[in-house]
């Protein structure tokens, strides 16, 4: 536990913002991807890729595309929150190092 209560509140606040942004980004990406999948294939994306009536190609295609798109959307949302935090406070968000590597 830290003696600096403001710093602890900042960590919790940042983590809450980053988590909320990540969840919203993933939700929005999944909805957009469902529309794109339907437009491209003419079918709804597989609700349950494990179902025997879903082909391997369809199941793997959905898993790869949705995983990549949702992952990038979550990362983009978290980067936006980190950038906004840095601009508003002049400091890196709690838990981020000063180097990218």
C-alpha cells in the first residue's frame, strides 16, 4: 500500500477508464464486424463455431478475423485513453514505462 493516496486513486481511475474503453472498443468492433461479415458472405457470422453445421473454413475464418479486429480495437481504445491521460496530466498513465520497448 502506498502513502500517496492520490497516486493510488490515479491508478484506479486510469485502470477503470482503460477497461471501460477496452470493453466499448471490443463491443463496437464486434458489431461492425458482424455487419461486414454479413455483407461479405451473405450470411450471419457463426454464433457457435463449434456447431457441427458450421464449416471449418467458416469457423476458422470468423475466429481469425474477429480475434484480430477485436484485439486491434481494444488496443486502439486503450492507446486513446493513455494519450488523453498524458495530454491532460502531463504524465504517463500509471503503470506505463517511459519507453516503448
